[in-house]
C-alpha cells in the first residue's frame, strides 16, 4: 500500500512493475486475505489500525481484479491506463525535436523491440513491450534463472529508456499540477 503510493509518486515504471507483481502475488495466494496477512503484510504491520488499512487495500485490489475479470491473467485497468499514458508520452517525445537524448536512448533499444516482438504472440505497443521484458527479467532474477548476456544487454536498453520516460512523465505531471494551481 505505502510502497505502491510511493512508487506511483516517484517512479511510475516501478509502480507498474510493482502492481504486476502484486497481481501475481494475489493469484499465488489464491486471493486469500488471511494467508496474505499471515505471510505478507502481517509481517510489516503489528499495529491494529495499520493492519486494517492493509486488509482494506488488498481487499480492494482483489475486488477490482474480480470485477475486471483478471483473476487468472491480465492487469488492472488502472495500470493499463498508466501504460497508455506512458505510451502517448513516448510517442510525443519521439516526435519532439528537442528530445534528442530520448531518441538516442530509443534508437539503442529499437533493435530489441524488433527481436522481442518476434517472441510474443500479440502485437503490443513499445511501452508495454518494455514492461513485459523488464517484468520477465525480474521474474527470472527472483527464480534465480540463468540470464544470457544478450538478454541483459537488451533489457538494459529497455531499462534506460523506461527510466528516462518515467522522469519525463513525472516532470510533465509536476508541470501540469503547477499550471492547474
């Protein structure tokens, strides 16, 4: 809960990856709040009010997953919306003449988009492709699977581009907030 809020505020890419990981965690625990409390958030919260906040938050996520029919696979609409917003910004940055650094990072990653697209069954936008690659890498690391040097290099280009995109996203959010006030 607090981690998600902090990541949403400071690093939008980490937020998306965190939410994907949370969805998988909930699926792994078969959406059992008691098991989650015992094994996950109960470890971090001994205070009753804090514990209730965790239960409420996890319950809300579970309900959203049920309502969106993604208990088996898929991602929350709120997360998809963030990815679409990031992709819109990504396309805008590629078209903006002043964004030379962004295009430089993009051109380093471009061959990896092509190669990665051949490995996945669906046609998806580049931002989602980066998230799929980075999440796959995260899962491989968690499972202590061997990762080829080629994969490490490819995912580094995705990571670098995603980090810059996240910075641009938060800068845009800050600017919009200041203009609104």
